[in-house]
């Protein structure tokens, strides 16, 4: 405690020598220690009296690996850290004290602030001081501390001075980590570092890594030359920035006994409800060949990271200069429903023809917008699943036109402050579940949720069909155009049902070939029979060999002249395509009928056709080429090689989820450099581990509020697979400049889409509850305007939704600054070496200024 007193004296002093006052300080300090220990069970760490001055330059802006989990060593090594940034840090990592003891400690520390090393008078510590005097580490007065003195934390509180001989940085780091690992009560982040942006101290010993927030972007040697006053200013600025941030609901603890508390230094009040999840976690950064990041540590709100490196000389530097971002609200005709690539009214007006629905296709502006889309007045958090399937808040999607047009078909109705969805549709007025069962009764081989797992629903309306297929363990990729059926896909997404805004026009759908088990069309208003069946041939491209096409439309069961003509044309076309008509059934309840076709599994029928209409596609035509590729009125041959994709039906669900596809060969090199099957398995195990050990309990995500999820850079779909047991669905996105792994995702019984993140996504604003981006932004920013990409993320993410980013530290820092400027709340930042993790929450904030987007004004 003498040292605590002495440290404060030292911090207040200038360059004048303190040797002449050592004995006075020691005497006064010992007296205070005696008084304090008689009135409190807490013990303040013991330090060498001579340590502070020599160790001032020990700790830098970034916490090196030796500091991980041992953040209290900042008590011995205040370095350039200002008083107000490090006060109270000694209280981090106490694992056994009760709340009452915390209160006791706070009262004591308020009475004697000079007795607590680096205590903030304006921020009452919320962590508990160590209760057990016998557990404090030994002071080694015989070892004169030098500028390279090493320390470690015991029980998250007391500090031990290491041998006077300084190890190399790498050796010392490894030693410290090993020592902390062997101590049950010691918090350990195993070489990683979590920084609390709001002065928070994590219960895992990483809480006070916030002391490095101000210096994070400075080199170790540079920070040694900075004065305490400069550091104090930086820390004060960082604290002010994060003062408004809230506490994370959950925290990760790796290899550490759980504290019963969380702290929030942004106010003087201690939060009593702070609890963290006790958990051992070993995270993996799946960059390269899945290099491991052990012990990801979570703090609460406002956490942000400094990079932990193995040596001071290799510490990553980033500029302390932060770019100032200015945001404006998009002034567009579509208002809060703005979709940049679908609402480019200037481009639409210049179209020569709209005969093939060109005006419903994508027309992206040359430069993606950087403004933020406004919120509907009265917007509130979406209702949780499964209640949202039946009703949503009216003000979230304030459109009533569809209720007026389709209300009698039980699509949607207005009910006070809600829009309700009885579960009906044009072809199933009496409910989707009955209709779903009707299809399986017609053709038992459909086998919902077993043989048929991933389907495509064309012209989905409000997607009630796909919404109730979840009850049969089926995923439906539903799509419909943004047309006069006002906001139909937006209704679907608000209901927690997958959907995209798209149209069958002049281009291929953004999906690989041969991936959907079933394609469904219920009065989808698509003229399949015209122009040589070009649109139906596109369905043939994406339908798996042996898959079913379910066509529920009036030509199947009505005898009006127009319907009869369409049925005759469809009969000829499907026969020429070698589709087998396996069933024509009538649903007596809904008084509709459905024709069910099956795609061939061999080329025998194609070879026996007397007429080559529709023609077979040329050999050079790649059926998997789907991004901005014009439709072709031709058919691709069915793969017959046993090792070719599409030659065999996948395993039944759920076995297909975890098993590597049969067509992944050991001779193929996977994305991460291993043999393809091994690469697939490693990725699957990696994400299962990350999700289980980290994402589910430790990063402040309340999964009961999460329904619509997007993995912005999916690779093999491992992240989505790891979420299988949750009530969520994941839109897997494979970037057009990434390896084409989307067929693997579909083979697993998941779904996804191709996309170019330099452009807007085909979805309405506020579509997703959680976005996940693994090493996406660092890649995208090389060819796109990252500000526009972040604006797009803001557009498609719901207020209070979460964004999880795993990327290099430079990109993490850039994103963190950008998102903070948008008033997003930083929930967690963590880094090791050059890799980092960021979890942020979008706020309701919208800018006051607006920016007119001329091409989006009617």
C-alpha cells in the first residue's frame, strides 16, 4: 500500500528526485495501510517502492502478450498512462468477493484515494479488491526493478515483480501466459487483449486493458517518449467518447473462474446486475489455415481493443489520427424503403424496353451512396420469432395497400398497431401448413425436411409458404420483385422469413446450377411458356437433377380459354425439357390444383428427342456463371460422372450438414490450402468451436432477439451450420471475387446468394438482426469505397442489430472509428497479433442533415 501512495506522489511530481522523501512516504503509507486493513478485508497489491519511476516506460499504448490477463501489472508499470486512465485497475480480476465487499472497498477507496494505486476519484471502482491477504504475491525487494521489469497478476489483483533479469519479449510473453494458465484463479486471455472503451474492467482480467485505448495506435518505443500529461489527455478523450455506452449482457471468460460482477466506469454508480458467463473458449481466426486465437475475452459495452503482440518491436502501429466522418440522411423518393440498385429511377427511365421486366432488375449507380437511410416514424424493435410470423408492428412497415388488395386471401390484414398474417396465400387461403402437407401427400418423395431441404419459392408474396415450411425443417429462398404489390418481401423479412427482391427478367438468378431440391410457384405470375420457355429453362438450371417443380396455378385446374392455352403450351414445353409430370392433384380445402414435375437424372431423354428444342447449351457455357449473365434458352446436360456434383442426391437432412460433399476430392485444394475435404471439415469444426465457445454466450448478443442473420463472407457456410440449433436462418453470401463455394453451402442443406459488396444488396432496409463479416472488409476496401459498404451495412441492419467483424487490426480500427461516428455502440473489441474481433450494435441515431440522391428522385 505504500507503493500505491508512492505511485500517486510520483505521478504528481515533475522530474525532481523523490529519494529524499522515501522514508516519509513509506512511514505515512504504512500508517494508512494499517488503518485501512483494520477496516477492510481488501488487500492492495504490494510493489517495490522503487518500481514506479523506472517502470514508467514499461507499459505502452498496446498491451503486449505478456500483459494479457495480467493487466494489474499496470500498477507496477504505469508508464505513460495517466492517472485517470489507470486508477482502479488493480481491482480487475478479483474472483471471490461479494457485492457487499465491493461496496466496502469502494467506500474505503473513496475515503483514502491515495491508498489505491491509480484510483480515479471521479469513477468509483466496481470491481472487488482481493479479499485474501495471504494470496497476494510476494514482494521481492532484493530485485531492483529496471525498465524491463516484468510483472504478473495474481487473482486479478496483486502484482508480482518478476526476476530482475528481463527475458526477451517473446520468451517473457510465453512464460507469463503459461504461469497465468496454471493458476486457477488467474484470469487469462492467452495472448489476446480486450479493451474496454468505457472504462470497463472485465471480470476475466482484461477489463483494465482499457488503459491502452489511448495508446493503441502508437509504437512501444514512441510511447516511452511521451509524457504522462499527453497520455492523460488521450485517455480522457477516449473515456468521453465511450461514456454513453451500455453494458454487454454477457461476457466471455476463458480459462478463468467467473467473477460475480461486471463493472461500468462510465458512471459513479455500481451496477448490481452485472454477471458474466463462465466459459472456456478457444477462438479460431479462420484466416489462412485457421490459425488459432485462444481465449477471446469479452468486456462490456464500449470495449475496444489494442493489439497484443509477442514483442514490442513487432507491435502493430496505427495512427492516432482519426478520420472525421460526416453522415447525412438519403433524400430519395423511396424514403425509408430505399434500395439503391432497385430505385435508380434515372436509369429505369432511360430503359428502351420494360417488356422483360427490365425495370424490376438491378440498375446500380456508378458510385454507391454513402448516405444513411431514414427510419419510418414510430419504428420499434421487431417482434421476436415465432410471434412475428403472425404479426408485426404496423409502423415498421407502414404499408396498407397489400392488405386492401389481398386481405380477402388472408395475406395480410391491419389490426390496430399491428399488421397480421393469417398464414394464407392466393393458393392456400385456409393456411399454408395444410397446403404444404397437400403437396407431400400428392408426391411422397418430396419428403419435406429429409429429402427436400432447400427450396426456391418464386413470386412468394408475403412468403407465408416459406414461413411455415420452417415447421417441416425446410429452408425456402423466397423472392418477388419490388412492384405494385407494395413491400411484399419487406413484410416477409419483418416476419422473420427469408426473402430477397428479385425478378425473372433478362438475367440469370444469382444462384449456382443444380442446387434447389424443389422449386415452387403458386400463382407467381411468371409467363413460363413464352419465348421458348426461357424463364422455365432458368428454373431447370437451378433445379437439382431429380428435383421437383411444384406449379400451383389456374391453368392446372381451371378451364378458361386463357388457362387452357397456357396449360397446353406448358405441357409441350415440359415434355421437350424431359420433365416428368408425376402428379396433378386437387386440394379440396383450398379448391386449387397443383402439377408436380420431376427433372431427369440422366441425359437419355435428351438424346432421344426428335427435335432439339429447347436446344442443349454449348459446352463452353458454364451453368454456374450467374452474376449479370444473360438468360439462355437452352439446357445443360445432367452430370453423369459419379464424382461430379449433381450426379447423386445429397444425404438426407440433417446428415448432409456436417458431411463433406461426395464431389469434394482430396486432389482439390480448399480455400485454406488443405485438401478440399479436410479444408471443409476444419472450417466446420472451427466455426462450431467459435460459435459454441464465444458467440453464443460471450459477446453480448441476446440470441432470443436474433432471427434474420447474414454471413457476408460465408466460404463453406460453417458459421451458419454452427447456428443450426437456434431459431435463426442465415443468408450466406459468397462474393463474386471469392472462390465459388456456394454450391457446397447448398449441398449442406443451407442456402445463399452471389453478391458484389461494391453494390447494394437486393433487400429492404432494416432486414437483418445480425451481420457477420469474416475478413470481408479488408478485402472489399481494396476495390470498393469502404464508406459506402458501411453505409450499406447500416441500411440492411436493423436498429439495435449486431455486426460481428473478424479482420485484421488495421481494418478493425478503421471500422470502429467509422461506426462510432454513426453512434453505434461498441460491445467488444479483441485483438491478437494482427487479427482482431469487433462486435458493435447499431443505434436509432439518424443524422440531421440530408443528401439528395438525384438519380433516386422521381
